[in-house]
């Protein structure tokens, strides 16, 4: 890739944009290979190389194979999408390359055996738009995921990239950009949902003229990978959003704080930064308009608490990431004591599209108080795991059963955790809840960054609370006593309950600890830490009481409170359970009911997972 136009003015940019579009349009058949972390782990780079080789071997002119970012349907990786018809192939293998290209491009037909098969209708659905997982989504933040090569700035420009920046610098002043974001109703996608325009306004009105903008890419929630996928798939979109934010608030330096465990995201961002500078879209006198701005990547400190805005600032400054008291807020005194705007990846990547298409367009999406769309990473006991972007206001039921195909193996739905470790568990009675900032708060959860863990009837809610409290206790910086000591005590009590040592009065102690954490903790890690505990006590209190009174875990998760047994009437003697038992404690002849030796059983639950006849249960 070579720069064909030196981008010093708006006219230069327009010529470059035209050349980029001509180059993209000259491709007769485009083959897109998911290059996100998940698909790479499943072998997508080998698939990419095999497709390139097949193009050469078959002598296919005008065919371009591109390694893109995440397509979203992660459990079907490696994913390949072929041609303008967007034929979807999942779990693609290198040996499929020649057959697919020959059929799709030479013969003009899809390879039936490799197509996506809908688990409900059992029909093959060839096109991306036919698959419910995609058909029910509306992509704004993920608009270029799986569409462009994240290592090629010209691919981004060809599809509309940097149009918003050019418009802002040549036809809008900083105040107009700021007003557009205010009117859009964009709220921060990193957890708290604070109005983005209000945050920017606060920084812009400070008397101190040295200001900073920061992107929080430290995403540490278990099961969350929204920001990672955006940074990997569309790094230029994040950069353009930060350029617009810096222009609006008068900043000339910014930082992208990226989680230490995200090497591909850092690599894609660094490539994008280098290219943006080379093309004159980052650095000094951008587009000849006298606007200077540059960015630097900072590797995260490896602690969950560094996702908290003040702890993140301290980490960039070179100290251990510990929260600071607020006020003063970062927009007043942030990085090195200067006014600082800090938003997460998803927030920043929305900004260019708002400036390009207008505040009214964005405001029309979602709900009156939660405008736009939201990206969720849906994991757990659900048929289709992956990245989902839907308008604010869509219900949990529509996401779990519509977009994601329902609970895996048709098991009963039990609950869904939203908002990461600081979020709550929402039970079946609230499946029709509107997914927006305020509705989630009303039922004891939160939007958070967008993690969503679906749980079935084999999930123990006491253990869920214990797991998240343990995670937060380990990740607490320990600076404030309520968080440090309160989480430790809550973890001790929950551990006792899951081990059969719990006392009924300790449930009251847990509620008192939760109240203390919410009222007294220094930062959001501590003040929201009790949400998983409170929500499970609120909706699943009978499970806590059963653990304490009956010394029984109905889900079969807490090993000290679980005894597995085989129902002789349901057992067909298929011999599947003995094959997976790690301690060989299951006996029985083929086609005759089996038995479990409870004295030797280690309660791992593998036998129950292997049984197709629901013959193994908890007694």
C-alpha cells in the first residue's frame, strides 16, 4: 500500500477518497476471512493463506482475499464470507478453500454442505442477511467489523472513513461538534452511562488550556470482548472518534490505554496510528486547518481496577493503579492535573458516525433516554455466542431467543448476568425487560460495558455470587477499607454457604455488607461490587436457604452439597457416562440401568453432561 495523494487539504483528502473507492470497486469478488482473536485461535490465518493459494492455483482474476476483523458469530469460527452475495461459511477448514472458490466464483453456486444450518428450522441459510443472528442486529459501532482490512487505512477511507473528520475540520467548529454529540444523546458505553456530551462540555469549559483525551481499552470483565473486537477490526474508527473529541474539547494529545492481554488489538492500533500519521490525518496541521493532535498507546497495568477512570489515569502517570477521590472529576483535574476526557472504545467509535450522519439520526435509534445501539458479548449457555449489536430497548428475550437462538440444548432459562462482575443476575420473570440504562438499574443490574452471561437450570446462583465476589476481592486495589475488608468478609460467608457451613443469620450480614460497600467505597469497583450478591439474594433466595437448611445444591455445582444418582427408569444403559467418569465410579452392563458409587464419586458432573436421556440427577 502506497500513498498516492499527499493529504494536506480537504481537496487532497477527497482525491484520496476517490482513489480508494475506485480501488475497492475494481475488485470483482471479495473473500473476507475473520481475523479476530477467536477465529485466529480456531485457525483462520491458515484458512486465509489457503484461500490466497487457491486463488492463484485456479487463476482467478479480480478476486481479493482479505483478513478482516471479528464477524461476531464467534462459535462458528473460522468464518469466511464470499462475494457480494455475502455467502456465509462457518467452521471453515483450509481444505475447503479450492472447492468453495471454484463453486462460488467459477460456477456461481454455494457449497451446500458447508453452509450455516439454522438450529430451529434445520434449513441451510446461505447469506449473512438470512441468518437470524445477523438479521436482527443493527450495527453502528460494529459497522466495519468483518468488512474491511484493519491494517489498510485506504480500505477504511473507501467505505467512508475520515469523512466525519474532514467535515468537522472544514465545515464545523469545535462548538458545533460538541453540540452535535450533546444532541445525539450518546451515553458512555463503558459502564456508568454518563452523557458523553456533558462530559466533553465540562472539559471544554475549564480555564486550563492543556487538555487530554483518553480511550479506555482495558476491558477486564469476565466474558467481555466488545472493545477488543472493535480495536482489532476497526482501529481507524477509534482514532477518528478521538480526533473529533479532541477537536471539540481543544486537546492536542491523547492516549489509548489497552489491556495487557490484548496483543493483537495493540498491534492493529499501532499500525493504524502509523498509517494515519503517514497520510497526514494525525499529527500537525491536519488537513491544513491548523489542528494538531497525536496519540500514543499505553499498555494496561494488568489489574481490573485500572478500568476505573481515576485508577487508569494514575496508571498512565506511571504509578500503581489506585482510584482517587472524586471530586475533582477528571474533566476538571485528570491526567497530570489537567482537564481530561475519558471514554471507552465503543463510545469513541460511535462518534464519527454521529458527526457524519447527524445527531437526529442517532437519537432516533434506541429509547428516548438511551439513544443509539449497544454491543453485547453474549456467552454462557446459549446456542450462538458472540458479539451482538442491537438498538437500545430490545428485550432480553429477543436477544437470547431471537438473535442467539435460545438456551443451549433446549434447557430451561434461569437467568442472565449483565454488566460484568458489578452487574446483577436477571431472572426469567424479567426476560421481557427493555435493555436500556435505566431499566436494568431498576431490576438490580446495570448495562456495564456490555457483558452478558446466559445461565440455564444447571447454574447455582450462590456459586455465581461467590465467583464474582471472589473475582472482585482479588482485583480490589485494597486502598479503601470498605472494599478491602467488606469483600473479604462477603467471600468468607459465601464460601461457607457453598461448602455446607452456612448459617441463616449470615444472609442478613451479607445484606448489611452490601449496603456498606455501596455507601462507603472509594470507587465504582467497590460501590457496585454487591450487585451480583444482592440480585441473587433478591431473586433466588430459596437457593441460599436450601444450601443452608437442606445442605443441597439443586444445580449440582457445589460439590460438598451434591450427590448424583441415576434414575433406573430413564437410564438406557448406553454406557456414555462411564466413558467420561474420571474416577471410574459408574458401573452397569450395556442396555441395563447403571449405578454411581457415591463414596467414590467426586461430583464433577461430567456424567450428567454426557447423558442424553436426563437420567442423572441431584438427590
